[in-house]
């Protein structure tokens, strides 16, 4: 698989990464440990060298899983994890990016990941109670100590990105971006281009919707967080099916799948974009990885953009309490 550099950071990763969250958290029951390790190791064998986790995925179990899975080839991969949520009895209770908390999370993550450094350490969500300069300064100290290699932000607004970058260069921003959530194009992408910051889109397949495997009749497990997402209401899934149908037609013409078209479109937007689709299934992993081999022409991209522009996506991407935590 081809490699990409995350902005000016010098951090080189595979063109597609693997989002590991869904193996432990968020999309129903956790995948069995041995099966989850197989997925992570199969990703590495397919050329994927960029793995994304966080302390809150599980919580804690996802980092432990990833640490064990990549132990045989730790020095050949880039591990990203995150700090910034307050955890009480295994539940997220708001944000906490106080310097002491950042340091405590770093030490605990290093142990769970069975490693001596975190390659990319993201602030998971901006903490309105802690100045971003203080956060960036704390990570800068961890970098000086060799415990962290690079600093990242997640779902931050352009003003926060600039303030953080002035204290400690930001290697990457992680936020949602896909054919059904294009808001970053307005302000975020130009800011990242100006500052030389890489972009790591999560949910590049619309939390599974853009694969074409979900419709208004799909029943999610009671623990699946998509049950709380307005965009995944039965009514909105039915309305948004038009976008999936379009992707399916475009894919058929190019001997690809809808998921591959969606990922290839993202890869074509900027050379410093590295999507991190997640999956629990080996055949889906192979399908997603194949998108890195699919090149869309200027004509293809024009056709996709013009067609998608005619289909308004229905429903908010987050429930209200989570929407308040993004774009700060």
C-alpha cells in the first residue's frame, strides 16, 4: 500500500489506516479477542501501518487489544491514541484535559499499549475549561521526554487549531469527513492546508451507511450508538438511501464497491488525507484496503461531486449533547 505523510510533521503512514474502536466499543458487542487480533494483524499484512485507538474505547480494552496485536511488529507501525475525556466507573462524564490528567492518561496508555512511546497523541475533544495553549504545552513536554512523538487534535475548530499549532505543531486533525458529511471543506481543510497539518477522517464510510449494507429495515444491537444518531432514524435512513444507490451505480460502472468509491473519493481530495475506516470483518478489511488501489479520474470526481450535490443528506450526525462538543 502507498504511504502518505501527515502534513509537515514527517509522520509517514499507510494511505488508509484502521480505526479500531468498533472492535471493542460503539457498534454493539465487542469482537472476541482472538478474532479482533486477526483483523488487526491482517490489516498489517495488507500494508496498513496506521492504527487508531483511545482510552475511552471499551474503556481501556481497545488499547490493550491493539498493544497485544501489534507487539510482533510494533516498530513498523504508527499508533494513535487519545486523551481528554473524564471517565467515572467506565462512563464518559464530560471533558478533562488538565495537564495532570494528560500525563496520567499518557502513562496508562503506554502500559496498555505495551510500548515506550505514543506516535500520535490526540486531544479527543476540546476542553472549554482548559486553555488549548496549556494542553499543547503539556503534550510538548511529553514529546521532549520521548513519551509522545506527535500531537493531534480531534473535532477542533479552526481557531483552536491555530492556537494549539502556535505552541506545539499539530501533526494531524481527526474529524468526521465523508461523502455524506462535507462540512470540513468550508473552513477546516483550508486551515490545515495553510498550516501543513494532516487530516485523518473517521467514519469515512458514514458509520457503515455508505457501504450499502444498511437500510431503513436494519435493526441495530441495543448497545449500538447509531440508535441515538438522528441521521440513522428509520425515516432518515430511507431518505438517505438515494446517496447509497448513487454510489452503487457509480461503483458498478468502475468494477468497484460503494465503499471503495467513497474511500477513493476521500483519498483524491488531498494528498495528506488518511481515512481510518473500521471493521470487524476480514472480507470488509480486504474490500476497504482495495480502495487504495482505485484511482478516480478528474472526470470521475466531477461526476461524483455533481451527482452527490443533488442529494441532500437528512438528519444531524450527532445527538445534541455530542454535537455541542465538536467544532470548539
